[in-house]
C-alpha cells in the first residue's frame, strides 16, 4: 500500500497490553507459549486498531445526508493510508548474517458503505455513472480494516442517517439495528476457549428472532491468521441444510483471533440474492495458475504488490479499465475471489456489526474499536431480548478478572463449612 502524509494521533485506543506469560514451571511456560499470542503480535494488532479507531472517529461523522458514497469510500481508504505511514518506519535491525524484513502495513478491508437492503461489499468506482448519495433514513453499513505486518483489525458498524437521541430510529430500522447490536454482544461472549462455532450460530439466531429478524443466510466469520483473513476455523450464520452438513463444528482455542461478522436482515428467512451491482472488491487466493494475457499478468502483479493477501478494491489499482480486464481471467481461473454485492428483499433493511477478538489467557480481548455511532438512545425498537439465558449472557462481563474470581471461589468454599457448622 502507498504511504502519504500522517494523520493526527488517533483519539481512541484499544485495551492496553497485558502480560501474557506468568511465572511458573518450565513445562507450564512452554504450554502457554504454544497457545498464546506474543506481545509483539498483540502490539501489531493493537497498533492497527488504534489507527482504525482514529479513522472511524473522523469518517463516521461525515456519513450524513447528501454525501456521495464514492467520496466517503475514497476518504476512508485515504485516512488508512495516512495513518499507517506514522508507524513501523524504522529500518529493522538484523543480526550479522540475517536478512532484514520490511513490515507491511495498510488496508485490511477497503472502505465499503452498503445501504438499506444491500448486505455488504458496496464500494463504487470513479467510472460508475450513477453514484448514489445518502438520504435521511438510510441504514448504512460501514466496513473497514487496517493491518500491520499482516495482523488485521477489521470493524463494521451501522448508522441510520438522521437518527439522533432526540429523534431515534424507529420501526423496522430500529429493530434490525438493535437485533444486530445485541447479537454481536452475545457473539462476543460465545467466542471463547472450549466454546463451539455452532454455539455462536445458535445464539445469534435466537437474538435475531427476538426482534422478528434473521441472520443473513450463509454469512461466514473466520479465524484470522497473519496475512490470512479467512483462516481454517469458520462460524456460519443461518446455514442452509447443505451448509450445515458441509461446515463442521469447530472448537475455539486459546491463542486464536477471530473476525466476527454479524449481519441481520429484517426478514423472516434472512435470504439474500445477487442483483445488478458491479463487484469491485476481490482477494487473492492461494491457487497457482499461469495467466495467459499480458494485461492479466500485469494487473495480478500489481495486486500482489499493493494488497498482498487482503481484500482490495479496483479503485486502488493504477488503471481502472485495465484492472477490470485483468481481473476477469484471474477470477475465471480462481486466482481471485470476488466479494459479490448481494441484497435482501426490496423494502427491507440489513444491519451489521463486525468485531475482531483475541482469545488470550486472561480472557477474550476485543481488538477492534468500539462503534462510534451507536447508542441505545438512537434506536427505539418495540422489541427486546426476553429470553433469560440470553439476557444473562449479554449482561455478563466480556473479560472476567481471574484473580477476583479465584478469591470469590475460595471465599465461597470457606463459607460452606461455616454454614454447616451453624446448623
């Protein structure tokens, strides 16, 4: 990714670093190292998140009535490029005989703004003849991401244009946003060591049902690895019978990182379909194939140099017309994966919250920034979570202080014999 002038220091930062290794026996230390995330890696995740927090703090207030979606997408990408320029600029020092490795950094997901029944991945190009503007009442999903050295923090949140604390969103707009928010809170607490992927599937589905909504069918959330936003373990929302058969249940483990994408539709079934909208976001796959056309080879080389393993938009390539021609052959032979633009039924709404979470020894750590726009007072739904088990889950702390929990457990053990003696 290209660098440009630096931005101001981001206004929001993620949770401070925590010490991952405890003083224990050599055997225990080795076990912890195998499963934990190193401080260096965690620092890179958190640096990416700090930059992302600064970007959304500047971008979200600009998402308002009358703004052109293309301009906002271009601005979001520009802010990321400026932000990453300010970090990891020192030339790496290498020991004698070792090779110094340059730290890559840049866009982990290009800025996209998907409106109303458009599910996701809408990021128009300069050549688009009809570039939509935002209108009052639009339900807008912003998705955006930053990576440092291949460690990505990806974020999505939903904004209802014109809704305020004094004049909150209502009816189905409010239902779908609140459903997505509460489902995301439940999912955060279900992505935990020893938990199961289908626990998240079922929990999100139950929350959506409380608001007479449904998760968008077949949407995937993936484990994040270095330079791989779609790792081997995946969570699937609202799976079809075939998807449930093919996507086997997996167990979450300590030391893993996940990007969890919560997409809720104001429909009964959550089904989405492709409509006439140009695909502009792609990602390089691991397939190897020798492209025949010179244009395709030139474009593919540019993609590898600029985007690496992360999703990119055709806007980021040097010549859009040539890029469009070049990606066709690459997609045909599986070298690029397209991020299609799909829609729910006309007249319905889709809301989205995407968070990145790390499973650390001290408990789950939310890496991505807190949403800027959402507050409960801006959304007035007539529905709520009534299921007691779900309410308890959502109200529970994301990170439990292990020392306090251990102390409370010991106190409870001491209180039990005392109670017996008093009888």
